């Protein structure tokens, strides 16, 4: 049976999201309650009948800004710092992981970020979210490349300096996440390279303590 998808549309300066799952609606609604007046998300305008409406977030996607800055280490460091500051505050206020996390869900507005997707939030380790983002950067747009690893290392080093990360948990989840994304995107999974990459990141985390 085909899985039902959310309906998303933009009109009159607002985003209207109609949820296929009532549970997802409840999850996202509760997160908006926690984040009210924090500036971490767009202002909530309406909710009811499995529908959430929030103000349209003007600005470039963080994903696009990272792609543009890939050769500019100083800019990358700044963008990662902005994200890590957002994420640290989100964890403090919401006390959970985003889970279905993607840099495309973040809008850059000057020196701050807003996130527009909270339906998959649940209790989990910080490593869960950070591994997903790191794996995405390692595989898109240039899978298993030295350039991708350079960018990942900049991100993980900053994250490890801000959060108390478990090298072992990060490494084990990274191996699993790389295999998952490769299967999802049809990328040839180089298990040996993935394992070596995961272990190098674990050593980086140890050295950042």
C-alpha cells in the first residue's frame, strides 16, 4: 500500500502543512509549543485538524550556502558555528533529536537559523542528528571524496568542541548511516572506506575533548 504524504503549500506569506499522520502532527505541534518565542522556528499562525500554518521563512537554505562556501573554509566554519549554536539551543529547549534532519530544512536569516520541520522529533542521542548530517555531507554531492571529508572534519571538530560526543557511538552510527544513505540514493557503498572514515572521525572527536 502506498504511503500517504503530507500536503505542503505556500500562499499569502505562509506555509500550510497538512499532515498525513496525526501522530506527526501532534509531534510537530508539541515542538512548536516548546519553541514559542525562541526564534528557532518560524512564527506559528494556526494549527488544527492535522494542519499547521507558519510564517514563510525568507532567506537562503543552509544547504545551498554550504555548497557555495565549500572552497571558503572561513565561511564554512562560520556557517557550522551558526548551526551548532542553533542546535545547542534547540536541544536545551526541546530536549530531543530532530531525527529526520537535513540542512535543507534550515533557512539562514542574517546571523541566525530557523528550522521548518519537526514532525520526526523524538528522544535520542545528540550523535544521532550529527551523524546524519555528517553522512549527508560525505556522500552529497561528491561521495567518499577527500573534499567531502575535509568539510565533514570541519563540522565534526566544531560539534565535538561544543558537545560531549561519544567517539564509539558516533563511529558505529556513522557506518550504519553511510550504508543506509548509499542504499537509498543508489550509491556504491565502499564499506572499507566508510569504516576508515568513521574511525578517523572517532579519533578526531577524541582529540577535540
